[in-house]
C-alpha cells in the first residue's frame, strides 16, 4: 500500500468521524450516522472526480473506502457510547486533520490531470471542504466554510504551498507533509485564537435627496 493511498484512507476515516459526531449531535439513528459519515468522507472527492472526468470515482472502484468510512463511524458511536462524549473542540480538531489531508490529496489528483494551477487549487479546496459542507447542510448547520474563522483560506494556503514546493522539486513526499502541516497549523491556530479574515459589512443608510 502506497503512502498516498494510506493517507487517502486516513482522510476518509477522519472525516467519517466528524460526520458521525455531527450525526450524534443531531440524535440520528445508526443508519443516519452511516449516511452522514459517508457523505462527509467521500463527498468532496466524488465532486472533484466528476468535474475532472476521473472515472470510476475512487469509492466506486474500491469497496475499501466505504468500509473504512463505515467502520470509523461505527467505532465513533461505540467510543462515545462507552466513554465520555467528544466535545465541540474535538469535532473541530478532527475536522482540521481531515481538511489537511484531503486538501493536499485533491491538489495532487488535479495536478496529475495536467490542469492549470488555479484549477488545482480549487480542486484541492473542494476536496477538503465539500464533504463537510454537505454534512453541515444535511444536518441543518451553517457550514464551517462560511464561519468567520479561517477555514477555506487554510486550504488555499496548503494547496499553493504544495504546488510551490513541487516547482522547487522538493519531492512529493516531503512537499505533501509540509503542505498538510501548513493547513493543519493554520486551521488549529484559527480555532485556538479565533483568527478570522476581515469581514465586509454593508450598512443600511438613509437615502439622500439626490438618491430619490
């Protein structure tokens, strides 16, 4: 098993855990937990593969993806059932790990299809965030990507760092690890210190006479 494949499965497991935790917060039954876990862990990669015309989609050609997502979800249910529940911070940290892995893997897949740099960055971000967006929408939550804390920006930074390191011929393995650490570090820092981008406020104002 290559490290690329191993990291892909690791990302699937981590995002499945975040999906299971979110389903648990919504008091879903076991079937609901499995559905949310699978959507979260495979949604971003599925959307990326469809856009890139990469067939068959990864999980369709390999049962192990569904198996890993399902086992991670069931394991999360058992862990929470027989130990103390995982808090909100635990959910965010688990999500950050999945975000880091999937962003870099998505960028790698896109570059393998000889797309421009801008498209590779978008595919990396999409792989990282799309599954979580689907999870949050299904669970009637505001997606993390739309929160004020830095989220998608971390993905953009990680994708650009990976591409830059590849251009410097640093080596795929080292470039991947450094880019993943960058995404993880930025996201965890945003969680810890509530870092956020400047917000745009459109304030209402009374119309002037010239506006009438």
